[in-house]
C-alpha cells in the first residue's frame, strides 16, 4: 500500500525545517495548525533545494516587502516584487525558481487542521475556493496594516499557551483586509479587461481545476460554451502559447509533483490521471520532459 502523499504540507515542512533550525528559528514558526514566516529568506532557499514543483493543501497568505521572487503558480510564471500581497490556496502547484538576496516576506499558512474563524458560508469571497491564487499591488498604508497583523500573530504565538481565539480573530482580520483589496483590484481590472483576456483567464482557471483527469481541449471548450477552434485561437493569440500546450504543462507539473513527493507507481498515477494505460502515460511524459516517469522518480532530491 502506498504511503500518504508527502506534498509540501506542514508535516513535510517540519521535516525540512528540523534539519535547519539554526538558520530559520528566528524568522519561522510552525506548529500543526499554523506556520508563520517573519522576514525569512532561507525558507525559499530550502524549498528550492527540495526540487519543486510542489502541491499544497493549505492556505498561504503573505506579503513581499523587499526584493523580488520569480515563481510559477498554477502554470503561470510570475515575478513578484516589493509591495505585493500574495494568496496561494489549497490544491495549488508551486514552483519557486529564484529570488533576490534582499527578499523579505511576511505571512502565514493555515493547515487543514486550523479552524477557520468564520460561520458557515461567511468565508470572504477571495478565499472560498473559487480563486486558486492571487497577487495584488498594495499601497503603503495597506502594507502597514497587513504587516501589523502578522507581527501581532507572531508576538502572540511566542507567549506560553497562546490564545488561539485571538489568533483566529487576527487571521480573520487579515483575510477580510485582503478580500477588500482583491475585490477592488478585480473591479479595476474588469473595467479594462478585454473579452479575449477574460476567456483566457477562465480557461487557465478550468485547466488548473480539471487537468488531472481532463486532457482534451474539447472538455474546456464545452465548459465555456465555445467551439474548440475559437477557444484555441483566443488562447494562442492572448498568450502566445497553444491551448494544448497549457493543458500539457498542467499535466506534467502535476505528474512531477506526484512522482517526486509520493510513493505512487507510474501505473497508479496513470490510472488516477485518466491515461488509457501506463505505456501511453510513459511515452507522453517522456515526449514532454525527455525522461521516463521512472527515470524522473529516480533523480536525487
């Protein structure tokens, strides 16, 4: 029987951090429910050393105050600089690539065990699962507010028997703060976003959500009530990349995460990801990566 997936969850992070306590103890906090980064750069160095991409099953909410980070989030490569608020949600695929030496990030992660401080149905819209990730430019006042909330949580968790209700209230405050800015940002974008960009954004959202089992453009075109030809044309003109290439990219990233961070066999992954048989899966993966699934899995971490 396969072991539980060892994705980049809290347990996996603890295993990594325990070997580098001296480097990160002053800027990282981690228990079974809550993780906090308080200005650390070493965390990202450690993550990159683990050979991403990774999948996560938790909420990560933070801000970049200095420096720059290059990262691939849910298929899209992004350069995130100072003054950016960041949310990455459960089910995301993360591939941190490089960062500047002066990178300074503050934020927290909420594991699946963390009790969300909201009544049923009252989760802020930006965090209710409809948005996989977002990044927002923020003004000085909004950054100060976000940083102050993280500082307060950091101070509380270092007190003996810290009050979890107080931490929950501060987490709720931060999520409402981000949600307000997210909605403002989306309203501004909507006023200038073209129909083509809207179609592309919807396509990428659906690919992130369904590519594990849906590998053909026909599925996505039907979901969007468009013809395959029209959708393919819009995606290519908007992004410079074909729709099929975006789907393949999502599949390969998911397969790499499964091969790297679980004990699943190639045959099991092929079955779970709706490939017709293991041979087809192996040829598909090798065509796109240059390696068989077995060769990729054997690469040292």
